[in-house]
C-alpha cells in the first residue's frame, strides 16, 4: 500500500531468534506435489494485518473467534532483500515469484542485497523480470484472477502481473496489467483507465484503456449490478475511481463487498477444467493502519474474514482447491493496552459506525456539525474543549492528520495505542487449508517460514517451476542483438515507446508494456508484455524465433 520509510521494530532482537535466516530452507526435491497436487489455489493477502489487529477485531465482536482462527498454520518472516521492514511491493514479489526483492520494486530480481541469507544477484541479472504464480498459471492454461479493494496500480495486485523497478510507475504498470491476459479483475481505480478530462480520468498519457480491454474481449463494469449480471468469462470491474470504500462505509447496492467479489470471481474461474489461480487482497487494513484508524482496521479485517469464509467454503466443497493466506507486513504498530473489561472497551468501540473517511464526508463545510458527527458516527463522546480544538485544527488543514488525531483519541478512550503510522517488521500469521491437510509448514518443515517459502509451497502443490519458466520465457535486448539484429526505439510518442527490431528485410515493432508484436505490418500476440526496465529491453522469447 502506501510508500513509507522502513521502521525498525524494537522487537528485532526477538525476531532474529525465530526461524532460520536462510531464504531457501527447503532442501527436498521440488518436482511436483504428487498426491498433494491441487488444481486451484486461492491466495488471500490481508495487507497490513498484524496479529494485534485480529485481536482487536475479536474484542470488537465481543471476543468471538474469527473464521480464520481455525486455519492458523504458522508464522511468516517478511523482510526484503535490502531492509528489515518491507513494503508491499517487495513482500508481494516474494509471494508472487519466490524471490526476495528491493523495497518498492515489483517482480524483478534485486539490484541491492544487504540482508543476511539473501542470495546475491549476478550483475547481468539485476532488475531482471521473473515470472509470477499468476503468469505461470495462465501459461499452463488455467484461469486467473485478481481481487482487491485498493486501486489497480497498487503494489500487491501489481506484483502478480507486472514488473518494474518502482511501484510508482503507475501508468506503465497499469498498461502491463491491461495487457497481462488475466481473466478477472475486481477492485478500485477506474480513474486510472481514462485520460485526464474524460469521465473523471487521471491518465496523463491520454490513453483510454477501457477501449483496450474491450478490444481484447473483456466485459468492463463499474457497478455491483453490472458485476452480478455479467455472464462474461473475461471481466474487469472497477467500482470506485480510487480505493473502494470501507466495508463499514460502502453502499451495498452500489459497491460489492470483498466477499462478493471473491464469490463472483470463483464462479467465473471455476468453469475452467484446467483450474485457476486467484489472488484476493484485503488492501485497506493497511490504509487504516497508516491512518491509525482502529475503526477502519476492524472494518476491513471483518471484510477479509468474510472473504476467507467464501474461499474456504468453496475449497471444501470443490475438493481440489487450496487456500493460503498471510499478510505482507503489519502496519501501525497497534497495541491493546486496555486493563478494563471487554464491556467497557466495547462501550467505546461499538459506538463507531464508520471510518474516518466517511466521517470527513459527513462533516459540513463550515464544521458546524463536527462534534455531532464524531459522537454519533465515530463514538467520540465526552470530548474536552482542548480535544475538540485539536480535531478542528486537523480537519481544517488540507494536510492535517485528521484521521490520526481522531483515531488516536478513540484509541485512548478504548485502550488502544499505536507505535507509528508505518509498517513494522514482526512475523505475520499464516493461515492455510489443503484438501489433504498438506500445509505450508509440512512443506517447509518449520513453523516459521520465509515469505519466499509461501511461493515455493504453491509451486509445489500446483506443479509449477518458475525458475525454469523464466529461462524459456524472457529474451533480452542482448539476446536479440546476438542474432545479428538491431534494436532502436521509436520515441515519437514519449508515453508509448516502441522497440524497433530489424534484421535483414524483417522489422518487428514491440510496444512497451503491451503483449503484441507487429511483424512486417502483421500483429502477433505475445505470451507476455514487452518490458523496459532500467533502460533494458525484455520481451517474449518467441521474438527470437520470429527473427530466424
């Protein structure tokens, strides 16, 4: 989610004592899962959900267990190749590719390795793209899907279908996603598909990517009704211009829940007899962690739990599906410091009906109803004049920490404190379901896994070999030149560079971030989009055959 400075947890010493430093502790042969092979995998990532957040959520519902509690399997270490504390880009890269990565990067080999136990990258392989589980599933003939509550250019979903040095390359990453071949995409970020000045669009390159989707045969919908009524096997549904509204805030007639998007995805993807891979992200636990909003954290954790129930119920009924879930990191450093009874805790927390986002929308422009809204919708009663003045000051300032101010005040009354507004580095809880009971901890032979082990486990039970796939999938500009071809770039439209490959009388035009080649005027579909990473060209290895 948000880009932040790493924060080194005060618990680092304890963390370093749990689990091996080695990034590749798996020593047995990784061929296929044998009797433990499954046809389908659902990976659910609750972004920013630390163990204290699930604890908060249980108390919010009077101590009742969460659906996921029955599926706790172990702990996952989250550090990046260059940092104790990760970001979502590096963390999702580990889950998607099986490689530790530099913070901010997406599904490329690290150009910087400073953490112990992380293999060094050869000079020629730095920033090289590596295939993801979703790409492997698609190339194996399986259906694929992405479900999230953030915008479509956010790091977690992007790491499964795009490759970049920086997760902030929004417009390029979005193009890669559109041309990735993924079958189902549900989430937020419709503004990122339209040009500025058109239908609320925000793209500066002038592209209308909804037309690109429709040209590829996708149904494109922007409402819950559109999603529910669609019969398409290839569909994009983006239900807000930016992030989706929190589950506590959304209009259920207009915006689907995370559970509903998951259910619809499964109904589409499961029609493929070859199986599917689906990544679901409860994106905004992290958002509200950054904002120190305990109400938002509870809202989105409950939404995650409902989506997990949908996934596990499907898996149990299907009999050929594994479900694996773990956060990418914790966010906010939340602590429960309440020495009072649960009744007193909930006397504060259960009065809160909406997150700080909805609270801000309800406050009139002149602020005249601010106190009333905070009391009725956020549970902030009995505010002192000093507290009210602090809230008003933050509300009036465009860059004021309104969310943090009211969130921390609510926390103080409920016995909740926050360490920061950032990511933290402790292990996260692993949840898993497998039809034969073969869990990630059985595979890793450890109760504490590396985030890269999660990827290796999924490879094992799906019969994938990502390292071998990478060798047969990517060709570099160097590989192309080795065949006697020249490579130049047509930058006449700076937003849409095209690599021009020439050999003899043959010309191949490769549009960067798109999955096709134009060979002597004829368009040919490629298995992957062409990439320009750190000024190096990468494309489908099939291009080499086109030159021969």
